[in-house]
C-alpha cells in the first residue's frame, strides 16, 4: 500500500483492539467452561441434611426461652401443657388429665409422642377424620378426646383462633427449634411394637398392672390426687380419664407408650408381651363416651370409628363398653 493512501493501515489499527478483545473473551469463556467441568464435592441434598438431623434431636433447654412477647407466650403454652386443668385453658377441660400425661416431660420425651416431632409433621392428612389437619386441628382433637371437652365448663373445645392454640403452637415451635420441617423424626409418636405371638389378654394384663402400675395409679386405676385437687398420677379409666375417641384407647398406642415409658422412670423394663397385656387391661375398662356417638348407637359408632384395635362396643366382664356408664 502506498504512503499516499493510509486508510487501510488506520483501519487495521482500529480493528486490532477489537480482535484482541474478542480473543480475550474467548479465552475467558474457555476458562469458565474449564472451571465448570472441574469435579467438585457436591453439597449435601436437603434429604441428607434432614436425615442427619432426625436421629438425635434434642429440644432447647427452658433456660433459653427468650424475653419479650414471644417468650411470654412460650411460657403460657408450657403452663397449659403441664397444668392444663388449672391453666388459662381450664374451662375447656373435662377430664383430670394434662397434656403432659401422654406427652412426657413437657412434650420432650422421644417415643412419648414428643411435640417437637409433631410440630414439623403438620399439616398432614389424618385417616381419623379424613382431612388435612393443621396443628390447630390436631390440638383441638386432643381437647375433644383426651381432655373430654364435652364435659368441661365450656362444654366444647376452644374455638378456632383462641389464644390457647396460639400459646400452645408457639411452645411447640420453640421445642422444635432446629428440627427439619417435614422430616420423620426418630422418636416421633409411640413405639410400634410387633404383634404379640400370644395376642393380648386383659386377664394376664391385670397381674402386670398389679405388679407394676397399681403403686402409682391405684388398684382401681383412678390415680393419685394431690392436696390441690390435681393428680400426681392420672386416672387410666373411669369418668375422669380420656374418652373412647382418644388415641390412647387404641391398644397398640397404649402398648407402645407403656413399653417405652412405664413404669414411670423405668421404661423398657416390661417385655413386649407384658406391655400388650397391660395395655389391653387398661383399655378394657369403661370411660367417657366417644363424642362421635352422639345421636347414634354404640354399634353404628363401632362400625364407623372402632372397627378394630380397641374394646369399644364389646362386652367385657358383663359390661358393654362404650356407653359411658362407669
């Protein structure tokens, strides 16, 4: 090219930065791709994290309850749980039980239906009422069946959105601090015992009860009252116990609870067979009516809600169980 025509040289000088820039971008792109192809240790999946957290969960210590409105509500919920019949929920309580009778140590104990495991399990479908249940629904059910709210001063469980639910729910949520939502926690619910090879027998269970349970619950199963009218040890049957709709009326639930936790402070001391038999003995006594029986017959209620697993609607020692006559 002639010196008289410098334009092509100027064009080359203008294009050179563009060419260099494109080369640098291409090199950077290959470098990024190379980094992307480099094998690295994969982050644990949510499932793996949940599994690691479900084996040995421990709820927080009471000393860690925070100050302020949240902490005040947690303490109110704990009071309802431990002293149900004398707490702010007392007008909805028709039995002589407290929540902590079936959910030991304030809902902390594994295999005693701990509340930290329940909290992370709801909402969930329940075959008992064939609905998706929220935690509020679940608590309400406990008032209906275990607290026998029909015989309470209010004549019914707390209305939805009542402060009783809010206080109990924040207490449960605090107990579940750090627990993975939706995970199946080890220790949830009650032990699932294998079916007993000899079946379950109330007569054999009567001896187990006399040897291991009567010292606390009384020979008549009516518990031990404290001077203030509350119970040191709860009644296991009769007019002041849970009604026929409660989960503890299922022999399998009672057997699992007894195996892991009874005699109190000496769990796992009974054989599986003894746990089944004494559960059958306890659940073969009369107690308050199933509220779902209202307006219908024992037989119709048995077919609808008690097809198997309990003694409802059966005659034991001459007593038709389910009529509420103790």
